C-alpha cells in the first residue's frame, strides 16, 4: 500500500495529475495513491492544492500535512499528523 503509519502520523506516497476537472482520488497507480487536482503545476500551486485536498478529506488542519519529498515532481511523499491508515483506506476503497 502507498501509505504507512509512522507513530501518530500517516506517511503517504502520491502521484499527482494536475489540471484535472475536479479534485479526486483515483485509486492506486504503480504503488502510489493517484490524485487528480484542478490546480496547475506552477509556482507550488499543485502542492498547495494537494495539501488542502488531503487535509479536508482526512479532517485534519492544513498545517498537519507536510510535503517531505517531491516539491517539483508528480511523485510526492507527504506526512500527515493525526491521520491513520484506517482513514485513508476508507476514503480510497469503494464500499
């Protein structure tokens, strides 16, 4: 899975597709969680959109979502304080 629990935080590997029609989860793509985001990949806008989207979906403050790798890449690693693997599994897996 592209996520793991790191103490009280969630480590998440994502693949970002910018300039989509809406923000959404798109399942697992080559070992990473694929996200479609409306923001263009210019001046960190997609990174900010990614942080905001994940914070809203996981119901944590935006400040709890930290980009730890992939600032200028589509492949990113994020650390989300206060989130659990159960939360992300519920969002990603269809019921």
